[in-house]
C-alpha cells in the first residue's frame, strides 16, 4: 500500500512546533527547578512540617516524604516525575483530540476517509505519531533536567542513566491520557463532553491515588482504579523503572487504543 505512513508523517510535521514549544518549555522549567535545589535544601528545615501536613501529602502523594524531599532523588521525583505528567495532561488531551475529533469538527475527516485509507489506518498512524511526539517532548524535558543536574553540584548524585529511566517512566502515563482522550472522542459525539470527561478522570485518578496515602482504609480499594497508582516517582528515582507497573500502564493505553478503533469503526461521522 503506497499510502502507508502518509498520515503518520503529516501528523508529525503538523506537530513540529508543539513538540518544540512543549519540549523546550518543559526542559527549561526542569533545568531551573534543578538549579533551585540548593536553595530548597537550605530552607528544608522550614518546610519539613508543611510536608507532613495531610493536605500537602494529599496533593503530592508518596513524594511528600519529608526525608526524601531533601535528597536529590526525592526533589527530582517531585518536581519532574510527579508534576511533568500533570503539565503534559493538557498537551496529551490536545493530541488525543487531534487524532479524530479536530478533523471531524472541521469537516476534513470525511475528505480523508474518501481516499483509499481505512478508518483503522487513519487512527493507528495518528496514534503512532502521538507516541513519537510524546517521546520527543519527554526527551527534551529530560535533557533540560540533565543539564540542570550537570550545572548544580548538589545534584551530581543523579546519573544520566537514572535520568533516562525517569524520563522513560513518564511515557506510559502520558500515553494513557492521550489514548483515553482518543477513546472518548471516538465514543462520544460531543467534543466538549469528551474533553470534560477526560479531564475529570485524570484529576480524579491523581487525587484518589494521592489521598489514598493518607486515607488507606477508605480509599485503598478505589486506588486500584487510578492509573496513577501504577506510577511511582519516588521509587523510580530510587530503584529505576518499575517494569511491572510500566507494562501495566502500557497495556491500559493499548486497551484504550483498541477500544478506540472499535468505537471509531462503528460510529457515524459528523459531516
């Protein structure tokens, strides 16, 4: 098939400015956060009590460990691994919308599907582009953080390999958010409703997972439904990628992608 890869290449080309903007922006932010570590470490005695506050722990979850926060690994776990997926959530939702919903709303989807391109191929190639885009953005973010480590003597305990593992660990989280958006936009006719439901699920997953650290008896079972439960920033910085959780997240993303293919094949398109 001569048209294989055309949609994929076009999607990557269209996203080039977004990749540079988000990747460089997050990289600069990570670099600056690494440079702030000596100041935060000196002020640690003043914020130790705050880190033990249940409300603060509910926001940061396991990374609110007061002792870990004063270490380079704990600091990086909070300011890169814990927060970057939340920053990226906005971009992942936008990328998920760009697979189907945006073209449908603009009336371009029926034109694309009028060519010899089956529905599944359109979705598969665009999602493959999303995977590459996400890898590039995370790589730029990780590069910025690594430069910050090199420029900050107090952070020298962080190796390049551990930074690479930290960057890799964030990939499945981002892909789950993009795949979830794709599934909901393939299932629901309302773009606004799909965005609202996706945002609600992401926010609920994050806070249910973190609140469970201070309310284990109440939320321990519900926590298993949160995809953030399978992403452990502090453990990743201490031991490397938690491969079991990593592959669970990838399976979740693949299942959502598969459901998206089924839903998109069956739905009527707006024209």
